[in-house]
């Protein structure tokens, strides 16, 4: 079962094709499990269960590595935005409206929204407006075997 590690990190490769060698550790583990000699019925049942467990662990590791979960959940982000709107709204209600207050509130809202945007952008380094260049990382990872 070939597992592609490097190609699963980046969705677009910019027209270049990257050859990733299949990960051979799974075959080594599978071979090692098959060569074990069980000495009692419990070890026989464990030996029968071990290859499937090894495959499940490899798939789980690949899923966690290849598809990172968003670092900030949507309910948390909704609560944060509502909380900030309440705070800025309470500042606006407690002060008489004039140009200084409106300007300061606008600058505060702009800085808070910029901070939230940057946090969300930096949570996904290979997607979005600010992306890490991946050419050097791909060249460094190409000779390594892909890990599940």
C-alpha cells in the first residue's frame, strides 16, 4: 500500500510532478509480525490482530498528518467575534459620539479584526493569502521515504 507523504501536504504543485517513493515500513512491520512464533493461544490471537492494527495506525497517522484540523474552531471564533462586538459596542454607548471616539473605535476594530485574520491565516501555512514557499521543503523531503 503506497503512502504519499510529501504530495499530501500541498494541494497544488505548480505544474511540477513530484515522485514520492512508497513507504516500506508497513511491509517491514507486516513481515516482522508474520515471522513471530506464538507460544500460546493469546499470542496467536494477538498475532492475528496485529497486522490490522498496524494498518489502522498507519491510516490514522496519515489522516492526521495530511489533513490538519483547523486550529481554531468555528464556535470559538463566533463567540470571540460576538464578545469583541459587545465590548466595542459598550465602549461606543458609554461615550458621547464625536470624531475622536469614532476614530479610536475604528482603529481598535481594525486591529482586532486584523489580529483574528492573521491568527486564522497562520493556522494554515500552505493555504491562503500568506503561504510558505514549498519548493525548498519538497526538495529536502524528496529523498526521504514517505511516512504514514
